[in-house]
């Protein structure tokens, strides 16, 4: 039987600390008594899974005690006007009775209160590292790297999640933009509910709805605007411009700046009676005083002569064709008592901003309306009625077709004209038609987005990874890419106004502010061309590069079928970039079918004969269609450079007729639009391409180096 051996346990070693005098600071002090520490976790994920239920209960109890102490401290701070931010020369003093009450609390609770109170002290500790309060209650916290890193926003921090979502999901951004105006106007309504009874009674529900509709209109939320009009029964009069007043003032100031640059007269010699600029952007001979039409009324203009008008009679049709004339003579022909040439009116209203301003034109028309009573005419009443009727017809046509030419000042002037001058029985109906034309928005001329129209839209062809961050053009169907490119570009094309195409505004630095949509189309053309080059050049493997070329050729074919010639040429320009064409080994692997398709498309958009093949193609095309804008800009450039603005002192109206002919060709393709469903995830990929031609060529050299 084995015998158990009992070993005597070894005694623990004694820790002997040397004696020290209380006054000797060099000698080490004994360590303090150990106190239980509560581990703090920065995030929920750091909490260990093995934590028992008792620890959870303890933490809950501590939290409740901490909250109670915090509330007590907040009440103290409110009573003593405790500042939200600590100032440099102020120290917070807590009353003795309250501070003693806080000291009597348990140690653990006191530590938690200290931690909470010390949070605003962090910023103070950097400037005052050794400053303590009178009661030694606030202490400088020891900063660790974790605390410093925690204060800095990171990519995954909660502060950045909302902008990140809006960047990655444009549909959420679109929804936010549609809902946000309603929430803003709701807060406005709540604000006006407060106050005096008179304010409440004067601001009715209809007024609030009108404020909401006005806000939606100015910010371009047309679909929400129409829905709210139907639901509320309140309809908004769209007589405001889509630009706010600040933008209008900036435009006027820029026009002033333009004329100061062009003018040879000093500023003091400017006509003080007419503060608006007489001519905006035209190449005017400022040395010729007659071109300014200084204070000469339409009725004071001398009779027709070679000095004020040049008329050519067509030998076949026997019709008069105005070659040139003064502004007053053109206004006479615009509202003639004999007959009204509608073609002349159309040309004049399209091109008048190349030689005068909207304000000047309206003043001249009102002058023409007020026929002097001293005219020697047996049929004076008939003569006066014809003149006045034709002036009103011109104003109504001007408003209906060129509403964006009017700012708030001109609208008020027209209202005053109607209310003061069109009060006779024979003119009341025409005045009502003018006011009705004002109430219509330019957007009402477009097709309304009713249910029948929306039902005709084809279903979009979406890839499975449509919501993926790695979505690229190579993942999307060629037809759907062509649809989104066309839809995006046509939205800009449809907004181009005649004034953007006058005086070569898009090519002159001081006039570029006039042509925002023309410049946007030029920008989109260049971006799409670079995206094509980028998509091919970023493919490192040969087979992937070949597939990218074939896919882009298919996109060009779909654009041709959609009659989008503008973006078709952008696709071909990207394929013909020097960094792509030099990759001979890659092009040798492209299929014959794709090469034949590319040749066919290139022949249509060939530059030979001033785009002769394209011009023949566009003649037989029916809308919707997106022509190549560069053709029209080139034609306008030849007209502007080849013809003078003035013939002597007379406005060259023949030149304006040639310009109007080109602008009318653009307008005929602006009427009917494409009916596709926008897909924001795809259009987002078409927004920009920040890479340059040098980058593309360097990548091309990496793929296929030069042969020595």
C-alpha cells in the first residue's frame, strides 16, 4: 500500500520596502492598494463573448447611477450658468455644499462622474496642461493614441456614412432631393403658425401651397410640382424665370462688363436714361453714333431711304427682302400696317439679341403701339387698329416661343402695358391672351409625363451587378448603354436657346456665360470620347481588350439605330485615338464583322466634303433625333466670319436670316424627345473621365512598346 506524502506548502516571498521619510522625494513610495478596474470597451465588438450575466447587471446599475449623477451635475451647471465651452481665463467654481455632496459619493461612481465631466476638458488641456479647478474636481485626462484616433473622422465613421451613401446610390440622392423641398416648406408653415392672430388669418393653406409650388418650380422639381398641383387643386402661374434674381443681376453685370470692354467711349459718356446695356456681345462700331439709335422714337424715324433701310425685291415672287436697316425701321416692318411677314417676325425674334436687348425691344414695341394722334390719315382709326393688333401679336408670339428671354422686370412691364393700354373693348381679348401666354411655362410645351406616355417606355436592360461598386461599362448591355447616353445628352440638347448660338458666344471668353448648354454638350462629347479610350486602354489582357473594342463598336451601332449622331461621332473619336490605333496586335484579333460595322459607321460620319454623307443622312431622318452639334457650330462660324454685323450704319439683317436658318434646323430636332427610363447607376459612369491624352499614350506604350 503506497504511502501518501504531504508536502509542506512553500511560503510566499515577503516584499520588503525600504523605509523612507515623508520629506524625502527621491525615495520610492510604496505602491497604492490595488483597486478593482472596470475594463472599458471602445466598441461593442470588443466585448468578450464569455462575459457573464452578473457583469451585465453591474454595468447596468453603474450606468443608471452615472446618469443620475450626470443629471445632478447638469442641474448644477444650469443654475450657475455653466458655459458650454471652456474659455481661456475662466475657471468653473462649483459651490462648496454641492462639491462636498459629490465627494461623499462612492469612489466608483465618482470616477464615472469625473470621466463624464472631463470630456469637455480635453480641448482645454492642450492649452492649459497644468490647470486644475479649485476643488480639484476636474483633472487633466491622459490622452492615448486610441482617444486621438477616435476623434479623427475615418472612412467608416458614422459622420461619413450619409455622404457615402449618396455618392454610391444616386437613386437615394434623387429621392432625397424630391422629399427635401416638402420638409423645408413644412417647417416654414410651422413657423408661420406661431405669432399674432392676424398673421395666422392672412396666411391661408392656399398661400402655403403656392409657396411650396414656387419653391419646387425654381429648383426644377417639375414632376413633384405637377403631382402637388393635382392633389391640392392649386395651380402655379409659371411666369417666373428658372434663374433666381441673383443670377439675373450677375448676367446683367456681365453684359455691362462686355460692353465696357468693347466700348471706346469712357464710362461717363454712357446714356444715363437707359441703365440697361444697349448691345450685348455684338461687334458694334462704337464710333458710329447712328448705330446706337440715340433717343429716336419709332414715329420720329425719317421715311424710307437708303440711309435707314435697304430692300431687295425678288424677281420671281415679287416679295420684298430686307437686306439691312435701322432698329426703328425693322420695328416698323415687324408691326406693319399693310401686311405682316411671319417669316420676318420669326427671324427677328430668334436673332434680335445679337443687335439689341429684350428691354430695348419691348420699349420700341410699346412706342409703336402708341400711334400719335397728329398723323394725317383719312382712315386713322383703321390704321391705328392694325398697328396695335400687330404689336400685340408680336408680343404674344415673343412670349410663347421665347419665354426665357423675360425676367421679372419685363414681366411687370408687360402686365403694366396690358392693364393700362389694352383697356378698350377691342383690345381686352388680346390682352387676356397675352397674360395667358405669360402664365404658361416653357416646360408646358414639352410632352407631359402622363401615365400613357410612361407606359410606352421600354423596360431597361439591367445587369445583375447593377448596384455593385465595381460596375463598369463592360458589364452593361450595349443597347441600354446607348439609351442612357442618348437620354443624358438629349436633356442638354433640348435646353439650347437661340441666344446661346449668337455672336459665337461659346468660343469667346467674355460671352461664354451665355452658352451653358452648348458648352455642356461639348464637354460631354469629350468625356465620352475619353471614356471609350480609357475603357480599352485599362484592359491589361489582350483578349479582354479585343472584347472591349468589339463591345464599343456595338454601342456605336446602337447609337446609329437611335439616330444619335452626336455621340456616335464621340465613340468613333475614342476608337480613333492615337493610343488605340497604334495597338496593331490588338486590332488584328478584332472580328471581321465588328470591323465592317466600324467602317460603315465611319463612312456615315466622315469629314470628307464637309460631312457630305452625314448631311444627306440627316435630311431623311425623322425625330426623335440627336444631330451632331459640331456641324451647326461650324456653319455659324462661317456665317459670322464671312459677314459683317453692319452695312455702314445699318443692321445687316441678311446675316441674321442666315443665322436663323441654322438655328431653326436645331429647333426642329428639339421638339420630340426620347422616351427611355433613366438608370442613374449607368449615367453615373458617364459623368467624367479625369485622365489625359498623355496618360493614355503612356499606358499604350506599356502594352505595346515601340519597335527599335
